[in-house]
C-alpha cells in the first residue's frame, strides 16, 4: 500500500493542495493526516477549505493539540466559527490509527490522546525526541510508528537516533522497529510511504 502522509497543516490550504497533487502523481492508495489538520487557534480562513479537500479524497487521520477541540467536545464558539462540513470531517478524526502495520498518532504512543493537556509540551525544555521515542517503543509494539507535532524530520530505532534529516528517502528494514517524525505541511513538507517496500519519501509541497 502507498500512503500519502500529511501533518501539521494548520489551515494551509495552498501547501495541502500541492501535497495532494503530488500524491495523485505518486498514485497513493490513501491519504493520512496525523494531527493539527485545522487550527482552532488561528483565523478560520483556510480551515474549511482544508477539511473539504481532505474529505473529497477520503482522507483518514488523527487529532492533535491544535484541532482537538474541533474533534471532541466541540464548543458553541467553534460551532459558530467553523462550517458544519468541517466539523463533520474533523469529528471523524481518531486518537490514533493503525494502517497496514503502521501506527499513526500526533504525539508518541505513550500519551493519552484523549487528555488534551498531554498533547501539548508544557514541560519539555529542551525537546528530547530520543526520550519521546523510547517512550513510544515502550508503549506500542508496532514496528513502524509515525507522528507529527514536532515540525521536523526525525527517526530512530530502539538502538538510537538515525542520521536522517528528510533530505533523502529512508528505507525501513524488515523486522526492525522505527519511530519517525514527519515534518509539517505548513513548512512545505509531506511524505509518501510504500508499506510493501518500506520506502519513505520526504517530499516538498510548496507551490512550484
């Protein structure tokens, strides 16, 4: 299966449109969004268009810290601010997903995604992605775990971080375990994963 992965869109309709074009060129089987798809803390412009694009392509996904309140316990303020179709799409987001042997969450698998405070980073200074990865390996046995949230490319096995910065493809070896952070669409980044070959291609989604 070929998966098109987006994360941290933050209402950026333009970059998402380009990402979906790239995914069509690459003939992905499914689009997965791994959190902060729409942003409840930013002006609403772009959010409705983002949700519409993803709904049209049948995307599935998980919620993050910036869109949690559009997915669960939606306030009257959010209902007045966002289109009903946007809230309908966002209401389909899950705390985590597993697709073809891959685990997707916004932050690592050790947190409770139903607790919005755990989706934020109030006390992680400086950020230690290796510590977060060790927690993920301990919490979930899936060989391939993917998360967003951290706005960078990063990867590790249980042996330690991998020397990889998203400038080239990453081959996921059989019978090895990985935690991988995907950079954000708002940064002009997306990815395609071929689950059969284990090839992860980091891609640009800025307007050419």
